[in-house]
C-alpha cells in the first residue's frame, strides 16, 4: 500500500475526475466571490456610500476593481436646462482589501482540492483544475460587470456655499471627501438646486481580461507559497528552490496587512468617525501596508496631490505632495517632516530579517556546508523578494482625478498621482532579499533550526517519491531503512524461554520492514527437554498459546 488512496484524483490512473474538478471549482469560486462581495458591501456601507446610490451596483463595481477590472465613471450636471455642464472624472485604483480576501479564499479551497488528489498529481490534471477555476471565475465576473453600472445623484445644495439661500450650507460629498462648499464661486449660488449625476460603468472586455490574469496570478502564487500541496513530477525542483522563500515572503506580507489593520483599529478608537476608518481599512488596508513596505525599503515614489483628495493620504505624505511634487517621495524627505517615519524603515528591515529566518528554517541543507547553505538562502530569497517588491509597487500605484466644471468655471478639482519605480524596486528587493537571506540563514544555522533532509521541511509537499530527488516521502510511501537488521539487536529474532514446556524456542515468523515474511534461524537447544513436535509454531513472543487465558 505504498501508493494507496489517491482520494478522488486521477494521479495514478491518468484519468481526470471531472465531477470532482467541477465541484471543487464551484466551491473555490463561490467562496471567493462571496467573501469579496461581503467585504466590498460592508466597507461601502461603513463609508456611507450607500446614502448616495444603490449599494448593489456599487458593490459589483468594487468587486470588479478588486479582481483586476476597470470602471469608467462619467457624468453631467443638469440645472436650469444647461446641458453644457459636465463632470469629468478618472479613477485608477485597486481596493486590495477586497482582492486579498478573494485571493485567500480562492487559494484555500483550490489547494485543499489538490491535496485531496493524493501524493501524485499529473500535469494534465493540474492544468484542468486551474483552467476550470479560471473559466468559472471569469464567467461570474462577467455577470458582475453587467450589473456594475449605476448613476449616483448628488444634491447641488450639498455643494452650495454656506449662507447662500437654498444652499446646503456646509454639506459634503458622500464618502467623506470633506466640505467643498467654500470652493464654489459666488456666481454659482443660482445652481444650488442643480442635480449632479455621476455614473459609473464597468468596462467588460478590459475587466474580463484583467480578471483572467488576476485569477491565474493568484493560483500561481498560491502554488508557489504552499509547501505541502502536491505538484507534478516535472516541477519537483519548485519544492527545493522556490517554495521556502516564496512562503516566507507571503507570510511576512500578510503580517504587514495585519499590522495595518491593527493601526486602523487604534486610530478608530479616538476618532469622531470610527465607521469611516473601519470601512477604509476593509477596502484599503493592504494598499497602505504594501505601500509602506517598499517605501520603508527606500524605494522612491513619484506623485502629486491636489484638492480634497489629498486628505485621503496619510500624514505627512499628503503635506509633502502638496508642497513639492517635482522631487521623489523618499523616507528621508518624509522624515524631514516627521521623524517618526524612520520607524517605518526599521519595521521594514525587521520584516525582511524575519523573512530570512523563516526561509532558512524551511530550506533543507542537504550536503551543504554552512557557507554553502548561507549562499543558497541568499540567492533564492533575493530572487523572490525582487519579484515581490516590484509586484507590490505595481499593485499599490494610485491615479485619481475629479473636476466639476459649470459654464467654464472650475467648481472644484482634486487629484492624486502616486507611482513607484518598478525597476528600482526590483533591484533593491534583490539586495534586501540577499542580505536578509544570508543573515537569516546564519542565525538559523547557529540555532540548529535548519532541516537536514534533502526534501522540503515538514515532510515534503507530497510531490516527491522518497528517493532523495528533492521531494520527501509521500504520505503513503514507507521511509527507507536506516540500518540493516541484526539478530542480536532485534527483539523479535531473539530466542525466548518457554516456562510451560521448558527449553528455548525460536521466535515466530515475522515480517521485515519491507519484503516477504522470513523465519529466523533456530539456535541449538539448551539443557532440559527439547521442544516437542509442533512447538514454537506461530506462538506470540510472550510464549503464550493463542487464545490462552
């Protein structure tokens, strides 16, 4: 029974269990979409966005944005028959809180379905399972794209200046954009009753293409970061080279998100609007946390911030972008405004050191010396960190612009541009990863926490064959014998006395660790009456007859 029980998979027979594939894909996509929709709806409700429009279409649009889609807002202002009043908006931002919830749930159920296959997984079955999940996810995303369009109506009285008859007198835009009344010119008082209708529509082709790339990227990262999920035999090298470092980097990035949520909870305790902070954290906690990681590792950013939208940026980033947008945003420039920003660099360095130690404790040393093991960990973590840091910079870039013009007069304007330098991020990631990998490997080696096997730590991922080719023994594959068996050290091969009949009798027939049953040699009888016919046949080691009391 070395390869017994492959679950419902077809790794041993070459056949693909289509029923199990479909059910697993439905479960993965359903849970992911439910989690994303719940997070988006709750975040929008806490922000108060449902007071300006229907929550359902807005939730669908935010889910599409979180899954790599695109939303095109548009609008116009109709007041007293003035058709030439227009609202121009542009938005390019990804609510990573929604996307992260969906990615975690999708990965969880997808990896569980692969572990149920058994110790052997063929490349064809892995491709079919991943493709089925991607197809179902894109199909559901298409339905959300069809539903994600609506018109949000903003009462012009809420935008009127204080003291103007008919004006709202200090109202603000829904979602906490602040009081924009003082920004309207005096001559716009006649437009107090204007109804600003801002619509949004999901770009279906772009969203479907982005959703397909998103789900495939999530599945690839999940397979690289999971250390106990089986892989095809042709990908056994992933267990040795990529998975230890990738799992460590993913772990520390999730810890950074947890720290961001904790900071938001602390800020909400003493704030006058705790619901808004909680809603912003649900939608954008990973945005802030993963923006701080590259910034703390000295990756420069380029950006600008104008108008009310600058208030959504954390202090002192908003102040720096207001004052000077020509120079790059760095930790040093931010620390010139607030010295506590250096704590961000310290936290990022500690995070990288933790990733180095974690990767070293999951990397088997094999036959390497201490110096060779340190070099191996440095190279592997450096490559993974370079890719991860460049991906974070690309995910957390922000571009938002909004302006409302009536009869050629600018009513209000706001905009944010924040883009990191991807090439610099990859280079710094390689340097930081190599340094953290070397230091972490040295610490783990000194502490004796380095696994000594040839396969991945923790008993392998199930993709190995127990032959020392980089994968540990599978869950139903017996381990190799460490030393040959000797009669003088094996209690089952020793002669034993029979007090009932006297004399020394041989041990019963036993089975070795691997192979057919063998019968040990019978030593010459000692003093006393010899064994009678049939004595010693099938007796247990205790010398008692089977069934005797």
